[in-house]
C-alpha cells in the first residue's frame, strides 16, 4: 500500500478458503450484501432526486406548468428510446405476434418495477384493461408531479410497442389512480380502452385518475403487502416471471445502478427549459448547489445519524476524520457500480478519482450536485473543519477528482 493510503486487505484475501459472497465492502472490511446494497443505492438516488425536484419547484413554481413540461419530456424521451429498442424488448418480453393494441406495454412497466425494487402485483392484463399495484416505491418521497411523468413514460412505451403489432381499435389510456407519494397505501396504474370505457378528454398532465373502471380495482390490504421484489422472495424461487413467462434472476435489479432514479425525469426537463430560454442556467446551477449542500448537512446533522453510519461502515473506534466521509462515498460508488481510484486515504486527506460519466448518468449537473451534497455531508459527518471539493487542475475531462481535508474558507 502507498504511504498515502491506509493499510487495507486486498479484495481477494481469503479467496478459495471460505465461501465468497456478492457484496460491497467498506474500507474497514465490513460487508454489505448485494440485496442490501441495491436497496441502499436505490433509496440514496431517490433522496437525491427529491432534492432535484425541490430545486425544480423553485425554478418553475406553477404545478400545472411544471407537471405538463415533465409529462411531455418523459413521453418524448421514452418514445424515442422505444423506437430504437422496442422491437428487441418486445421479443425479450415474449409478446405474441398475434397481440393487438398497446396493452402489451404494461409488460415493460411490470418488469421495470420489479427491477427497480418496486414490488407489487399485476391485477389485470388484457386488451381493454390493465392494472398494476405497487406495495413499495423508493421514489415516493419525490412528489406527485413525478408520478404523472412516470405514467406518461409508460404510455409512450405502450404506444410505440403497439406500432409493431397488427392494427387495433383498442388504445389504452394509462392513468395513475393511487400513489404512495400522495399518502396512498399503494401506487396503482389503471389502463383502459376509451372505446370500451369512455371518459371525458383531459390534459396530458392530468393522467391521475379518475378512471371508468374503479369498481374493478382489486385492492390488497396492508397485512398482505410484500416488501421485496420477486428475485428476493423464496415463494417465487428468487426469479422474476411475468405473464408471458419471461424470467430473470436477481442480477436484473442491478437496473437501479443504471438510472439516476427520478431525477432522470427532472434533469432532462430542466435542460430543455434552459435551452428554450425558460430557465436561466446560471441561476439553475446556483439553486442546485444551495439545496444539495443543505441536504448534505441535514443528512448527518443529528448525532444518531452519524452513529448509525459508523456502525454500518464498521469504522474502528478512534477514527473521526475525512476517512469516514471517504468510506461513505466508497460504499455508494461500489453499490452504483461506478469505478474509482484511491490516491490518498489517511488521517490527513482522502482523494478519489471517479469515473465522471458513470456518476453523471448523462447529466453533468448531477456530478456537481454530488460534490455539493458530499461537501455538506462532510461538515456534519466529520466536523466543520473538514471540507470536500473538486480538484480540476491536471484532471482528465472524463474524471472527477475530489479531495477531503481540513480547509479554512471565509466565504463558505
């Protein structure tokens, strides 16, 4: 080990002697299982998405305008993606060539839910009606405007899939009827054929019930709700299986590492509004910086929060410096599947070089959001003498170099 890096056992220590486990590992050897790691990164990114949404609410205060912009953006984005990959995805989901109409789009929503740890059940699936009920949704802290946009992304997938089938008069309209983010026990999507179940027309952002078939809803009581996706349940043989017998194993939930959660619906809309002049980019960056820094400080503002993380990381007694923040970041990067190098890890300084693209999910503003978030965390997870910042000089454009060390800043 370099003198700048504290001694730590190599990853292959004990290999071939004891059973190996898929897990992430803290700098002090604490193992966190794959299952827990996926739940960890899922909620972590959902919390960050909630901060992005709060920023967007400051930038675009009108609910209807904001929700409509997000719905249009979500529909257009998923429409383009499905035009490129829809046919392959339909084959993968075992869509029968004799199916007609956009009800088959519910299949992609079902598999996507399970892979994102949003477990539940399909209550109805047919040419004229589909219903999906969720018991768990990590995005439930973001906001109802997000729920509307996710409904439109599903609508786009379904509509494009229908173009690859034989023509049909049945066109399902996808509605969110209940949402955990609104206080409901479940999230619930009901899709209905307007030919069979007529309803008055509505604006795109009003894809939030009511529906014509409310009496057909199958409600699961709280005591029968589930907590885990099919791939983590013995009764399902730890396998996801949909209505067309497409099966996937637990590796499918790694999908949570490929998306920046709900912020993937918010950042694209922000960028579109910056491009058309509705939002000012400099002020947008300022708002994101301020909110993420504050959220980071709030994360460990109370002593019990810090104590809980120390236990989770397995931090030895006596360590109370930048290495704690470094350990937290390493666990997140491992769970995310983001490559990083350690340049320093000692009581004086911690330096990481991180794959910028893997951390950004395609949005560089998310990288700067992470830096602000982690800076704020450092102030409460360690103490106010310590800071975290980006060192861009002599750093390749595709890398993010962050340093954690003591720093005096009279303009912080």
